[in-house]
């Protein structure tokens, strides 16, 4: 039996956690100089060796001042760049309960409660706009994009309800 060697794949793990309060959701408005400008959910890189859900809880606390609980896993969003052997994975959650008060001077941008119905009228990144409704549907989702970083284009895209 012949075996072939493949190059190691670099994997980056991130989380996003939307905080829900009835028919409202907490979003942050990232300024241009922070990257990914526009409205987005709290989240960021999972620190090794923390768990994915602990990373989501920590990121929400750091970016908003809220301690979230009752997390619901909603799905995975990933970008794979075959030319660079790189996979960027985002584990998505909704927090249905929280405690604490919003930060007066949040580090990632202005915090704003907005109705779920009105959220898509706000300026946001196309990838977040595509993902946003899936947070509030039954079940989980998987978004898989094959991406060419050099050309800044999507080669293939798949959105599945699981």
C-alpha cells in the first residue's frame, strides 16, 4: 500500500456569541481601524487550552462586560485556503441568559441592543449578514467556504442546515 505525505494544515479557532434578550440581540459596531468594520457579534480567538464554549464566554465578557450563560451551539463557519493549507473555523453560539452591565468604553466598538428583525438593516460584513439569520433558526448550521487569500475570492461555498 502506497502512502503519500500531505502538508500540515494550520487551523485557527474562533468563536462568536450573540447575546439575546427577548427579541433583541447585542451587536458591536466595529470601527474601520479594528478590522471587519460594521455591526458584528462579540467573539474572537480561542486561547489554548481553553474549551470552545469557555472561549466564547470569555470573549463576550472582555468585549461587553456581560457574563453569559445558557449557551446554545448554533453551528460552524469555516474558511479553507488550500494554497496556504489554512483553515479558519468559527464556532457560533447564542447566549440566552446573562448578567452584568455593559462596558462604558468597550474595546472593540460601540455596543448596541437591536431587534433581531431590524439588525439586517445595519451595515455589516457580507459574511456576517449571511450567517446572522441562522443564529435564530432551529437546529445547527455549517458554512464552508473555500477561499483564495491571494486573489481575495471565494472559490466554493456551501451552507447546510444540520
